[in-house]
């Protein structure tokens, strides 16, 4: 069974072919144009998708071999995401399916991120707790089967990736800020500044606005003194505060729910401090750690194709009337 996956939810144009549990091709074009604006400009993103979609899909098919004739179903991200970006992928996938009489599956973006665990570790045998941590989401799920996820909690305000991006901007670093903070932090001391770890939240709730504001105040108080070393210390201390909370709550959720494994997916799960910290804390608590490689954590179409594969194999299709959505509540 071969699935063509298409991803255009934000600023990555992706196409991939997934066949019976394996990624056959996975092409991603990251739109670097946004770095000059310090963040994703929705209209610019839509225009870049429309320009890239045909060559990217063609490359994914060429690399996989077999052409469109070999595809059983097209899976496309329907949301959440930037609506103009989503429309490009959904309209393209619909046209393809309409003209070729092929089945279409609209796939949820968070479910796709979770499918990175399936790609990496195969068929799920037992439930696990999955932290989905990206530019738009900070959600903890109890993944009960490959097709059912129960929301345990999410952020009250900013997503973790959004906090990385905003703090990077305060420090004069480029967009996307996550990798920039991670790199700058390598030269810094994570204990140099005691940034707040949000307390007094409900068990699986997150909040990053207080931490972001604390960084803003610190920078304002030290105007004129922000040397490269202090920049690195701020980045490292912010990263430590943000990841500590993510790690703590993920491990606690696994222990509370009696599961044996934890996973982290989404762009921020590419962060080495988070990966190392989660591995250390989870293993010390007797838990197994499932961490897909970084390239399957950030947005790509292999995860869309894999999530589509699981649904298509289950006998599901969407029909051609699907519409993209910018937000969704998982509760
Ligand atoms: O999953 P993703 O590619 O797109 C969304 O669905 O949002 O996540 C993008 C987010 C951005 O906020 C980016 O700064 C962050 O993931 N990110 C990172 C790292 N790589 C990407 N954050 C921290 N450390 C990283 N190494
Ligand atoms: Zn994403």
C-alpha cells in the first residue's frame, strides 16, 4: 500500500511516499524567505507553496519511482495551520484525486506529528504518553492506539516553539529561533540566570508567557551590557527553564497514567537539551524513551503519509469535500 503525503501547513512545502511501514521518499523545502521578516508572513508562505508544490511532489514521486500510477491514496494536511498555506496543499491534493479518481485522506497535523513515533518504532504495542511540541502546539497526549489519542493537557498561552522564536528575536537571532537558541546556548551557562519555571498550573497544563516576559525584563534591565557571552547565558538559561517544564510534566503524565514509554515529537523535539533531558529523567523513572530523529520531528510530509497510511489501512477515506481548518480543540 503506497501513500503520497502532502504537507503545506506552515512554511515547509513537503511531499513524501510511504509504503507499508517505510518512508520511500521525503522531500522538504523550508521557506528561508521568512527569516528576513523575523517570522512567517502568511501570504508570502502561500505564494511560496504554490510555486514549490508541483516540483516538490514531482521529486518525491521520482525518488520513489513508479509514478502516480503506483499511489493508492493521497494524504494531505487539513489543519491546524496557516489557512492560506493549507489551502494550497488541500486544493492540489483534491485536484490530483479528482482527475485521477484516487482516494483522498485529510490528515490532522498533530496526528501526523505523533505518527513520527510509528515511523521510527513501528506498530504500537502499548499506550504511551506523547509530548507534541512545535511552533503552534504544546500538547500532551495519551496515545492509546495508533489511531486514537486522548488529550491530557496543553499550553494556556504560547506554544513552546513560539516562545523559542520570540526569545530568539529579543536576542537578535534569526527566525526560526529554536535552532538558533539551541546553537547559541552551547556557549552559555544554563544556570547563569534563574528564569521562572511556571508553577501553580493544573497537572498537564503549560504556560510560557511568564518565562518570555521574564526574559524580556532581564534584557531590558541589562540594556547596553548584552555581550555575546551574556546572550549565550540568556539562551542557555531560557532553554533550560523551557525544557525542564516540558520534561517534568511529560514524565509525570506517564507515571500518573501507568504507561511505560514517553515520546516527544514536533519541531521543538529536535532540541538536543530537551532530548537529552527527557531521556535522562524518563530512564531514571524507569520509562522507555521514544524519540524520532530530528528530521521527522520538524514539519515534513513523511509523517503526513504515515498518518494517512494508518487511516487508509483502517478503511478510511475523506472524499473530495474536505476543507482546511486553522485551529482545532483536541479536548
Ligand atoms: O513542527 P514544526 O516544524 O512546525 C509547526 O508545526 O509549528 O515546529 C517549528 C518550531 C519552531 O518554533 C522552531 O523554532 C522550533 O520548532 N524548533 C526548535 C528546534 N528546531 C525547531 N526549537 C528548539 N530547538 C530546536 N532545535
Ligand atoms: Zn508541525
